[in-house]
């Protein structure tokens, strides 16, 4: 098994090499196969949000709120795209401090069709990373669905992308302090899933429960729509994880394989638990377990082998299932679409387990190997620091943003508007004309 380098490539590219290459006076030759694969992966990751996540979330809310969720996902896609070009990319990937990148590439200054990032055009790398910046704030929608003002969603998403997502991306993938420590996060356990999950949890706590939560059933209105969205997420996730190798090679192939295995095991594990507890496995449980398996394998996908991935998927199904119950039934928190127990907890679990199953000394469960001189114990220490720092920073900044937005424009719709539904009160339209 090959070992992981001390300076782990960020999505397959060493940030140090990217920063120094222009100074050395040569340019990399573009690799056609790698370019084609990352182009494909970029489309797959965008497909995860539109229409995948939009349909997945849209089916889970009540019919009077379906358009509001679709609109939020669609609008966040547009907003995040523009912000990524203006400031997000440079804050995440330009040379700066250990905590945030500089502004040398604001509005993509200096980027042309001949600019390269490793052996692919830099424009493609920018676009690939943009799709990650799109889906992360879109995931948070599940934490405040059915009760938030559309204006608040847009303002929060914009500020959060710049204040949370871009800095954390720099920490992990842009040569920041967690990258220097050697954190293993191949495709977004900390950057995407922990940040989105924690922000959704904060949103649920700040906005409070939906009307009727804990007193009446608030069932999904269209599980068929949710199933279609879930299938799109599963397919798109291959671009998310395997595309993060930024090359058409064995790393991408293994990442794709372990991603699929973890999703399959997560789905079956969640279904089996429901079958034992309730007598029947639910369709909602099957797709939720699948997403839990996908989210949990994400940070480990470039480091672990097939057997390790199946253990990760099994762990995701069990841990995320019980966390979902505890959040709603024990702590009485209305995280509407289970963003924190699935994505947040899955991101935490997967980031931690990457430090174990990346080791090449676990027999059939071995991965690609840790860096030279690094033990499982020392790697787990780094993983825990990354988890803790991402959790704490995201929680504090998200809470501050919600407080400021609530003070100036208000977060929650009125009780009458909530009862009528956000489709008509926020958008003057209805999802179904029955």
C-alpha cells in the first residue's frame, strides 16, 4: 500500500507547488484525461444540489413549503457562485495567513484560459471548488426549513460562505494551519459536513421549533420526490469524492469504490435497525441511511480501503440513526430535515475514523497508509483538533450571524405566515394547484 505524503495534496494538488510554480518559471502541461474527469466531476457535484438536494429536501417538507425549499436551493446556487468568484476562491486558496487566504485573486484577477492548477486549467479547479461552496450552505436549509424568511436565508448564506466556509476551506485545503498539522479530510468531512451540520443545529436552536413539533406529525409530503433526489445525490457523490483526486487515476477509482460501499452499507444498516425496532423498514430510513453513509465516508474516501469503508458505512448507519432519535426525542430540537445528526455527526465520525482506517497496519481493513512516522494515535489527535476547531468556530460565527440578521431584518416568519405556508407567503405561488 502506498503511504500518504507528509504534505497531503489538497484535492490531489499540493498548494505549495501551486504557489511556487510561477516563481520557478515553468508551467505544467495540461493533462487531457485529468481535465476531462474534473470537468465531469464538476457537473456531477452541481447535479447534487440542482436538482438532487433540492428534490431530496423538497419532498421531505409539507406541500405548502415545497417551493420555498426549491427556491432556497436554487437561489443559494446563484448567490454562492457569484460570491465564490468575487471573494470566496481567493480567501480559500490564495496565499495568506494560516487562517485565511489573501485577496490577490479577488474577482479571479490574473486567471486566464491559460492559467493552470497542477495539470488542469485553473478555471476548472475554480469551478469544481465552486460546486462545493454551493452545496455546503444549501445543506443548511434543512435545519431551518418551513419557518424562515427568504431574505434571511439569502443574507445568512452570503455572510456564512465568506465568514465560515472560505476560512475553514483555507485551513484544510488551502495550506492553512490544519493542513500544516496533517489533517486527513479528502473531500469535506470538516469543510462541508461539520460546518453545514453545526450551522443547521445552531439555526434550529435560534429559530425554535416549527408549529406543532412534538405535538403532531409533520410528515414528508412526497417521498417519491425525495427518493429521486436521493438517487441523484448518490450518483453525484462520485464527483464529490472521486473527483477530489483531481486526476483520472487509481486514487479516484478507490474513492469511488469506497464511496459506493459505504452508502450501500449505511442504507442497509439503517433499514435493519428500523426493521428490528419498528417491525418494518421505511423508505425514508433507507435514503437517510444512504446519505449518512455518503457523508461519513467523504473525509476518508481518499485514504481507506473497501473493508474499512464498509465499517465506516456500518458505523454511520448506527450512530447517525440514534443521534437522529436523540436530537428530536430527547433534546427536542427541531432540526427539520436532520442535517446535524446525518451530516454533522457523519462528518465528525468520518473525520475521526479516517485517522484509523487510513493506516496500512490493519490487515484487511488497511488503507493507503499514514505519513512516515505518524501513528494512529498521533493522527487521531490531529483529527480531533480539526473536528473541535471546526465545530467551535462554525457554532460561534453562525450564532453571531443569526443574531445580527434577526436584529436587523428578522429570521422567522409570523405564526400566521408559517401556518399558511412559505410558498404563498414568501413567493406568492403554490407547489401544487389541486
